[in-house]
C-alpha cells in the first residue's frame, strides 16, 4: 500500500467571518498565542510523517509563502543580538527546502474544486487534506491517526466527532454504520443537512485521508450544496467502491474561522503551554 506522504491545505478562502482582521491578512495567519493558525496544521502534518505540503492559495495570500520561508534580515538581526536560540526555533519550524508547493485556486468554486486544483501535484497516491481553520490540540496528531486507520482499512478516512443535532447544518455529516472503537463505518455522507434530515451526529472535521480516485469524481465539477463543488459530494460517490470510515480522533477541535471558536482556541492553547498556563489561568480568573 502506498504511504501517505503529501498533504493538501486549501487556503484560498476569504475569512469573511473574521473581518476586519482578515481584510489584509490571510485568516490562516491569525495568531493563536504566538503561532499562526496555519503553523499548527503544518506541525501536526509533520508529526504525522507528511513530507510534502501543498497549499492551494488565492490572491492576497502571498504572506503565507513568506511565513514558511527564511527571513534573512530578521535572522541576521537576531543573531547579531546573540539570540541564537530564537533563530534555531524559527528555523526548526520551517519546512525544508522543496517540501512546500503552492498552487492557486483561480475562482472560489468550493472546497472540492480547491482540492482538485492540486491533482497534478498529488498524482496517483493516497494523500491527506487539512482544513487549517480546524485547529486540533492535544491527543495524538490527528493526521497520524487517520493515516494509521487508512493503513488498516485501505480506504478513505475522515476525522469525525459527534456534534449536537442543532449544529449539523455547519458540517458534512456521516450516515454511520458499524462503530468499532474509534472507527465509524460510513454508509453515506451529506453536506450541511438541516437537523431533521441529518443521518447522524457524526460530523466531518477538516482532516481527511483520500484515495486518488477522488479526482475522477472532482473532474466532473458537479456543483452541490450552496452551488459549490463539494469535497463531500465527491467522497460520497466513492462509497460502495472503496472502504470509507470516520475516525473519532483523540484531540480537541477548535473552529478558528469563527469568533468564539477562535477565542476558545487561544484560551485552550495558552492553558496547554507550560510557560504560560499558570499565569494565564490566574489572569482568566479576573474576568469571571
Ligand atoms: C467544510 C466541509 C464540511 C466539514 C467542515 C469541517 O465546511 O465542507 O464537510 O464538515 O469543513 O470544518 P466549511 O467549514 O468549509 O464550510
């Protein structure tokens, strides 16, 4: 079985829910404590054995490329002040030369379309997809959990968690078959159903391991929910042909594309940081 080596990160979205912060700055660079949201996703992918990072960008997103590059002037200035440890940390966080690829989604035609834009870079092998807004803290690296599940089942695997019925309209939802530990067999999936039509409470969270056959379905460019080319629809077309599972990942997910979710991500991340947690917890007490 081919190893999962590549991850596609669709980062072309406008981030309108976070305006005006995202008027000029890509939403993926919003900081959670002292690291941009996108860096958490890259670190998770790297900790999961991913070696190639494919970003599907759009106009106004070039700062993302700068973020994942060396910053010679800054490094030189820090070194001249003896801050060798800071430079070493910045360097360690960088992908190695040649590990990052950028391509553009020229029109905002949906998540499925964004992934399809990376088809030639991915080629004919299973690959991961990560939605950067979904920040996952704690537990095992989520991509790694999905890759291990993919190696066991041989098919598509998506991260899943149970959400209240009132929230099904925000997510792709699985029609669940057998549940075996953390593995949830998927019989069908539907994008953003109203609660009364939702087949279960198993929501798809933004981590996927997909077989390359997905591109054959995305090639057809059929619009789905909201008139967009949906990844969920293309995945649904593979049901029956290939094994398809949700995986109840072990970490905690925060939606950084949403104001409250973003605020919670910052609190949760800060409370996990040994250098900050005690003082930050004391500080939070003051706002109760
Ligand atoms: C996307 C997917 C949806 C998934 C969600 C997870 O929706 O289309 O299936 O449940 O991410 O965050 P979006 O949040 O981009 O509207």
